[in-house]
């Protein structure tokens, strides 16, 4: 069964450093998302991406964040200058098409900012 | 100051019993609802979904009920098994938007 994959599984970085989180969507899925989950809290929407453009973003997704599909397969989330409060699990999700088709989530990347 | 995570409501059930997990959603315009299961250290796993033109949908051992009048969603798990132990989240979405809004979650503990 096709799965969303994410790398790395765990990233430790120093405050102020840039990180790039990577996701490989399910092939032929067209919509891509990033969510985050701070430890013990609920999953929060960050951004959605379709046709090489951001479709929607939350107030969390400020100028420190960016997304890209650099090579037609990977989907990346970049945090330019990490802060302590960026420590969280980051989940990539993808869906096939249509307004309300199911989003399938990857296993997540645990980001720890020291 | 100290950062404290949300205290998840917990449902404890005996193995073999039925479980009912409830969720109140916030947006009356939401027209698509999903239940996810999240095991420790893993991503949310899709269980079942329902659109707003339905009030009940059944899957294998799971049933989702939707009450739009009171904006309430429930997940019923029949014959609960130890492997069902996890945190369960509901999520809502609205046509024309691209995001899911997740609920707080309920921890299900299955007692042997």
C-alpha cells in the first residue's frame, strides 16, 4: 500500500539554524500539506500546496517558513531560523484530488531545537 | 513559564467491549469529517470519514455518527481490541478550503 514517507525521522538543531524537512508524497497525489503537533497538543495546520503554489496557510506559517517541490517528487518544509518554540512533530500529508478527499499522513519528523 | 500540554480525556474499556469516542466540532459550515488514530510516535492514521449529507457510515468494526444539529461526531468501535489503544482525533473540513481542523483528541485504553 502506498505511503507518505518523511525524512529525517528526528532532527536536532541549534536555535537560529535552518532546517529542511522532506516528504515524499504518494505518487499521483496532487495536494500536499504540512501540519505540526507540539508535544501533548493537537495537530495544527500549517500550509497547503497545489500546482506549485501555496493554497492556504495558517498564522503559524510566517516568513520563517517556506515550502517547495524542488524536483517533482519531494515536498519540503524549510524553517529559516529556528526558534525553541518550533520544537514539534511535523507531519506531511497528501491527497489525491477533489475538494474533500482524504489526507494521508506520513510518520512525521520530530524537530528538537536546542 | 512552564509550558503544559493539553490534558487528553481518556476512555478506558475492557477488551471485547464497544467503545464510543465523541467529538464536538466548531464550524457549522464544515461538510467533511474524518477520524484518525494516532499511536505513540506515529502519524495520524485514517480510520473512517463521513460527508455532511450522511448521518451514519460503517466500516470494518467502526461506525461514525454525525449529528449536524448539535455539531457532534462520534466514533464507535465494536469489540475493542488491545491494538485499538491509541489517541483518536476527529477532524473537520469545509468545501473550498484545503485544511483540516483537528479536535483535541481522546486517549483510548483497552484493558485486558
